[in-house]
C-alpha cells in the first residue's frame, strides 16, 4: 500500500475520535507522548487492513429474516403482551391511547397494595424482555442494512482506538466490525485474497473445527475431524437452508463461511491455487495466566497454559474443575457443610468446567472472592440448590481459590506484588506508571470522584467528576494494578506481532486482544511470529524493570521486592503447539 497522501474522505475525518479513549470519570487523561512510535506503526498497520462484505452470508441472513426461517441468532422472537391481550400490537395501541396505563383506573384502585406491587413487577419484567427482543432485532437489521449498503465496496477500513492500557478496539463500537459477535463478524472477510499455498487448506480445516467447537483436539486431529465431515461441509455450503448441520456449531455463521470456502477449495483441481478471504484465528490459552506465568517463568503455570512443549493439550479450566471435584468428595466424607449441594453438578465434566471457567478466566484480572461469588449466582449455577444461593456460592468460591493455589500460585504472587505497589504509590499520592515492552508509558491514576447534583427541568442530574485535589482512590489503584498491567502486556504482544508481520509483507489482520488471525495461506508465518514475539518480551525480567522504574520516579516510596522468577525455559514456546491455536 502506498504511503502517499490521498483525498481526506470518510466519516472519521469529520467525526473526530481520540486515539486513546479514556473515561474522564475514572481515569486520568493519557498524553499521546506516552505512546511509542512502535505502537503507532502497529496500530496503523492494523487499521490499514482492507475488509469487504461476505455476500453469501449476507444473502443467507437476509433470506432468513424476510422468510422468518429459524437460523442461529436470527432474532425472530416476538415481543410479548400481557395474557389478557390478543397481541402485542393491540396492547401497545391501548397503552398509546391510555397514556401508558396498562389497567383502567377503577381496576387499579380496586387492587390491594400487594397486588399492585406484583403487577408493577410483572410489567417491569415484560418491558425489559420486550426491550431486549426489539434491541436484538434492531441490531440485526442495522447490520444487514449496513452490509447491504457496503456490499459493492471493494474495500472497507475500520479506524481503531486504544484504551489507556494499549488494547486496541475498532472505533465502531457496535454492529458491524471485526470484533463483533459471530453473526455480525461473519458478514466480513478480507478484501485482499491470498492463495492457500502448501499449508493453507490445513489451516482452513483447523478453522472449521475451531468454529464447530472441536478446538480441544490436537491440530492434526482437528484437520482429521473436518475431513470426516466433508459431506456435511459441502452440503451446508450448497444449501444452508436445507442442510443445517452447520447450525449446531459453536460459531455457526463463521462455520458456514468456512464451509463455503472449503467446498470451493476442494472442488478445484489444485487447491493450492484457491484464493482465500477468511481469517484463521489463533487463540491463546487463558491469556492472562499465560502472560503472568511467562512473566515469572513459572513452570507449573506454563504447563497449565500450554506454554510448555507437549503433545497433550492442557485445559486449566478442567484441571481446576477436576481438583474441585476431588475436594467436594473429600468434604462430603468429612461432613463439611455445602459440599453435597455441588456433588451432582461436578459429576458431569462439561458442567463442572463451565462452572469454574469464568472464575479462572478472570483471576488474572483481579477478580475478588466477592466477584467470584457474584458470578456463580448471576450465571445461574446456584439457582436450584436447596441450601441457598449465598451459602452454596461461598463454599464453591473457597474451593475455587484452593484449586487455583495448586496451579497458579506464582501468578497470584505476581498479582499480589502489583497490588502492593499500586497501594504504596497511591498512599503516597502518586499514580502507578510503568513502561511496556513496546516503549509506551502506561499511567494508572484513578482519582477520587466528587459527586455533583444539578437540578434540571427533567429532574436531578448526578455527575461524578475526578478531583485531583481529593487524591487517588487507594482501593481502585490496588485492585486495578494487576489487571491493567497484564492487559498492557497482552496489548504489547499484539503490537509486536503485528510489527513483525508487517516486516514480512503481511497486510491483513483480524485481531481481538489474545486472538490473532490472518489469511490461511499465511497462518504458518503468523503462528511462528506470535511465539517469537512472546519470547522476545519475556526474556526480560519485567517485574524487576517495573520496580526500577517506580523507584526512579518515586524514590521515597517503599515497595517490596518483586517475586523471583522460576526456571521455565521460554524457548519451549517455539515448539508448544497449543499455546496459540
């Protein structure tokens, strides 16, 4: 792509968008000088990726919507009306004519206070349900309309922004963009095609298995699985309405797009010459724990997160779940209160993995015991436990922590050290600054907010302004230190990977934080580059470098020594098949 100036056209020329998005209420403004030229180059390379509309997927979605065909994530559900109304439309007409009153005054006045409260709860739930239904429909229609409008465009570009930690996001925050949900993301493909070459078909088949939910298999096993489904793949591509095998996939629309490309490639005399437009994502394994394990050269954490050289794919979520199952048996025999309530749920491997996954995934980002407890209740895992939600969640939270100490003890020590540094600096009135592997300076500065109430004609408006004079919020500085630090390092890893790929002539990227994608024919290059970038980062002792940096600008603040690194050999990452797969 030429670097010469072109005519300044496009929505983001008129609609100014800051490079670094910062919530004024919670985080200090970041100076652009803190962003290195290295990161700016990578960001520009990412947003130079040319996309186009996948017309096949768009046509299938439009037909499903207009003909009311029940395909995955096509929001055909109708809004609901109270039982006494024949239809939602007649009920809405009544509300419009009665100034929003769902019941006549004489009926309302004749009800008891308890019945009135119950009616209000019912109506609130009904309105919330209908708002969600109509919101999904509106979003689906908007995506289709926009994709249809852009169908003939040879190239579409998505400007990107950064958060203060360095993570990149499309400036388009909803609807059609490369980090959207499966149903929306499937409407996009790379504008520039690349031949499959020697190994592209292999990676396209890996993508198919990943989309379907077979991503726990070894890479060769995923390819073998896709080959075994060849007839279903071809039939799905030929007529996705008559043959709906693809609908059972974890990512059905991504699966359908893959079916089409595979069917076309298989139909060619020489599949190596097939021009592919789909990205093949390579995902990390519990990314936060990967980075913490590498940061501390922890051999236990490295093995658990697939950084170590091994022919067996480790599953840290299942390891934690299995450990908890053993604890539940132990506690049941010992008569520990709360254990028997979880026994049946943990007998099913898939159920127990699902129960613990969110807690394990959010551990590197500083989830608290209270947060884990809230997750278990909100996700519905405690709803059918007779002993009570709170007690059940408390018991399992303790067991999750016990199991995590067996697998990620070193990672938790690093997190605790970062929290201690954040706390010590905040108590001294100083923000927590550190430098990332790409040379960008990150500043975490959560200031105490001041509530301001402003009376308006429509009621009282509450505003929360950061007040530098009120000092830093010590609790937030402590809680945010570990997750923000880890996020800044996975952002740096992404940036380095993009820069190295640009050096090798690659121009198309599909990236979502710890998920890296490019053309199938270039995936071998990407797979190697991800690992090389990762190793280049953690050859350095970033905990010691961060401690030294803090002492350079806050010599009077006493901070503890960083945890010592372990003996994990980083070079194993080069040959670790499952660390990014």
